[in-house]
């Protein structure tokens, strides 16, 4: 009986210990799981902290970059605004200039119209005079179109024997009795060249509405020539007829014959005959212009009597004075 009681008590105690062990195992298991979860939580926290740090660093870099872009954009905007202001100022100045030019152009246009009218009138008068000269009607060559015939010269204009007094070239419509007309393929180029080479001066140049030469005159000393184009069948430049000349225009210089020759040579004249002393007391040379006209220039270097000239040349001379 007693033995049975001891056996029963032993089993009860063993059962209690087993329960405590089970409870202890459960607590250990729960504690282990808790520790594992805490470890995982700490690992997660560490990862999150690293990710957050990287995120903060990246955001800091991006913010810095955005700030830099903002500064650059501000600078560009200021520059563009400055350029726009300059452009606006330049545009206003240009508009003011255009307005001034329009006013000046209006004035010049009015002047041009006035001068054009005067030139047309002068061209008509000159054409009349040129036609009269070609016809040989010297008396009416100086009359404007529609003018009354010129009256005879007044007694004050006459010298002894009824000869007219010396003609002054300051009056553009009064000329020496003799004059010559030379024709060129390019009369404008001829005017330039004759000025440069020989020292002639333009006294009249008339052009039509198309800019073509209608009439031109040049002065040299007390003489003059007319310069024209190949305007008619009988008018030709030597360069159009194989270089032939039907006349040689002669000009007499007061001095400087050799220098005049060198000037012509420098301008491109072909010197046909170099400056040479002649038996009649002149020193002369001959030159050919770009279109083939032959020009003769002379200067008296010594006075020679008729007898001296005849003796030096072996020729018989009449009318020497």
C-alpha cells in the first residue's frame, strides 16, 4: 500500500518536472524566436539606415545640381535680357537713322528732279547746237531751241577792220572759230583718258535718260574739242577702221613739252615720235591714244626766220610770219 503510494507520488513529481521542462523549452523557443526577430529587425534597421544615407547623399547632390542649374539659368536670362535691351536700343537708333535718311532722300529727290529738268532743257539746247555745228551753221550753233536769230555783234565787240574780239572760253557757248570732233567706241573712257594723259578739262558732258553720251566738250588752253560716240555711219573711231586717221589734232603748249610727253606715256599713250627739235623752231612729239587717234604736241623753243628755216630744210616757204 505504501509502496503504491510512493509509486504514485513519484509519477506525479515526474509529471510536474516534465511539464516544467516543456514550459521551459517553450520559453526558450519563444526567446530564441524573439532574439531572431530582433536580430532581423536590427539588420533591417541597418539596411534602412544605409539606404536612407544613400538617399540623403543623392538628394544632396541633386539639390546642388539643381541650384547650379538655377544659377546658370539666371545668368543666361540676365545676359539675354541685356542683349534684348541692346537690340531694342540699336533698333530704335536704326529707326531714327531710317527716318533721317527718308527726309534726306526726299530732299535729294526733289533736287534731282529739279536738276533733271534743267539738264533736259540743256540737252535740248546742246543737241540743237551740235546739229548746227555739224551742218556748218556756226551762226546759229549758240542759239537755244526756239530762240530768235542772233543779232549782229555790237560795235564794242569789233576790233579794227571789223574782226571780232578774242573769244573767251569762260563762256561755254562761245568758241574759237575752228574746232574738231573726235569719235570713240567708248567715249566715257576717252574722256577719262584724255584728262589723265593730256590734261584736258571737261567743259560739257550731256547724257540721255539711258546714260548714253549725247555730247561732250573738253578745253585745253584757248582751244576745245568735241568728243562723241560712233553715232552715225560717217562717225568712226580709228580702231573701227583698221587704225586709219583722217586727221591729226595738233596742240601748241607754252612750255613743258617733255614733261607732257612723259605724262602721256605714263597714262598708256603710244609715243609715235619722241620729242624732237624741228627746223622751224618748235620741239614736238606725237602720241596715239588707246583707240588709235594720233595727237601732235609742240612747244616753241626758239624763234627762226623764214630764211633760216628755208636754209635748214631746203624747202621754199611762203607766208612765214
